[in-house]
């Protein structure tokens, strides 16, 4: 888990797991509904796991091709609504 959710310098803790935790914390602080947080967490955790499996630990390693591949693999056999949510 990210040791510090709101670092002064984002680059000090610029890994995907930390950014996922920061995103979830910011959405909770924004008072997003519990169901929305649950779904957002599920999507972000799946993305984080996909990144780890593919050796991606920093957002600087993300490329358009990687994101396109993730979206295509994640949304195989699903409808356009899920693809829209993932994007």
C-alpha cells in the first residue's frame, strides 16, 4: 500500500500501486458512493494486477499499445458498456 497518500512530490512515490491507492482515497474523500468505490476498486485492482504480470510498475512505462492491449484483453466477450467503463 502507498505509504503516503498525498506526497508533496508525486514523483517520490510514482508506482502504479500507490497511484491506485491515491485514486481510491481521493474518490472516497469526494464522497463517491460505496457501490461506485467498490466497482472502481475492482477495475483498478484488475489493472494493477495486469500491469504487474506484464512487468509494468510505473506509469512512465505505460504506452498506448499496452493500454490498448489491456482494454482489448479485458473486454473480450463483453459488451460496449464494459469497454466504455474500462476506458
